[in-house]
């Protein structure tokens, strides 16, 4: 393959990724405006709604965020009374988090974590195409060697988020 064609692919891939990143940013801001929640906060609530209770460590693993990041998110969600947090009586090192009725209500009213158009369009594709898209995106992550990068749907780095009063 010629270098010229390879550079064209590089440009097209970069351009497509930038457009996706921009769309995710716009949608994240919309969620924050409508619900008063950041995308990582809503992601944590969704995970808790599925299992009712989780340890802080398990929640962090489930949403692919660091424990300290999730701890800050839990602080904010607890202040809004969307969940409760207690230390385990058996093992004081474990913190057990339980979603509240108010938290369940906000999750049930919240739009899809994916942009509505994307969620609808994906659901209309045959499963084989959904699998192909998923595997292709996972391959991009591997090719970039960023498997261990914080997978927060929030586009700010942890440092920027802390400075801006987010996640």
C-alpha cells in the first residue's frame, strides 16, 4: 500500500474520531444540563440500578474508572440522595453502595447513555453488524495501546475534571 493512501486513511480515521469525540462532548453537556448529572455520575447510577448494591471497588471496575474517581462521584451522588454508602460490618475496608428510590427514578427517566440517534440506529442494525462495530472499536483501542486508559465517558482528564469541579 502506498504512503499516500495510508495517510488518507489516517486522516479519515482521525477526522471520524474527532467528530465522534465532539458529538459525545455535546451530548454529555446536554445530559448535565437536563439532569444535573455528569455522564460518569449517570454511568455509576446505571450500574447500581442493575445490581442494587455494590462495593466501591466493584463499581469502579464495572464502570472502568479509578476507585478515587468513583469515590468522588459517590460523594456527589450521595449529597443528592441518589444513593447511600456504608462500611461493611464484616470487613471495614469495604464500602457498600446502595441506590436509593430517588436514584432509581432518575435512572428510569434518564435518556440512553449513548446519543439517542446512535442508540436507535444501532438497535436497528443486525446483530452481526453490531458485533462488527463493537469489535472494530475495541481493535482501535488495542491498536492505540490504550486499554488501561480511564474509560470515563467524560471527555475531561481527571486533572481537568478536578479543576472544573467535575465528575
